[in-house]
C-alpha cells in the first residue's frame, strides 16, 4: 500500500524512489520503489528497523544525496532539476535538521549556534544575534544565551537545536531520532516545543524514530521495511 496523503495538499511528493549502495562487487537496494506524500502543516513519524534506510531517506529528501531512481518534489521543486550547489542553497533556505546528538558547534554559544543559520541565509550578524536571543528567551532559556553546549543539559541542548532548525522559518523539518539521547521527560518537552513551533509556522516535519511514544504524538505514522513504505492504521497496538 502506498502511503499517500491527500494529493491536493501534497507538499512533499516522493515518486518511484529507489536507492542502491555498492558493497564490493555487490549492489544492495536500500530503498525499494517508495511512493508517499507529506501534507503541508503535518508531523509524520517514520518507523523502521535499523538498517531499513530511514536516515538515507532523509538524506535523499534533503538533497544531500541524489537518488538512483525516482523523483522528490518539495513545494513543487523537483530536486533532480537542481545541481549540487543549487540543492545546497535550497536545503539551507527551505529545510531544517534536528539530530539525535544535537550537532551544536561546541565553540559557539547557544545564541551563536542559532544565529549561524540566520547568517548563512544572509542576515546581518547583529540582527541574527538579536533574533537568536529573542528565540531563546521565548522558551525560557534567556539566561543561557551565552552558555556553550557543554554547559547545557541534554534537554537544553536539544531545545537549542530545535530553535536552530526553525530559526530561518524553513517549510520542512527533518528530524533523525530527535529524542534518542534524551530522558522521557526531556523528550516530551522537546516534542511539545517542536509541535508548537511548527504549528505557528504551518511547517511540515518528518520525524525518524524508534519510539512508539514519539510516533503516537504525530499526525500520521509511516513504516519503512523491505516491502516499501506504508501508513500505520488503527490504534497502533503493535
């Protein structure tokens, strides 16, 4: 079964997507002919076993890697029509990433980590820092603007990472195990913050997770396996 949302509202459209990695003289199919769409404004959880290709799928949707076959469209833009430099510019402007291990720059303060993405998108340093401080204050971290990542708790680092991903108002958020390095309470706080920020912007998110608790907070659940990608129906009792 194809995991199709209402095509009239499709914001991300993946069609006939396959990807192959070479292993010595052998070729391994990682993603087998995927077809699915994401609606604007929804949060979709992606479940699958380790090695099923979830992170590879995020890399393909972001344009970090080019697919072996198929097409990915984001807001009507076909990634296959963009060269590597154009894909980088598109990703920088329209996509935000949230990682399991935060990926904050250790030598930059919390505010500087957020300001960096704004500067990369053309904002002057002073304006970028002001916006970064305002964002941190809005979630109760105003006193931590000058703190370095090592001086922050795991939950605080992940909240900074979320603000960094959302600061430039991207239309699409890709999250790879965003609660995997957090305790249950911090994980729930992170998910609530992500949902609030996305709702305010009507942004779309694809969240890779192993956690059923995380998946239950999404608008839809997709599962990835050797047979393709499918929408999880019913009461999620599995």
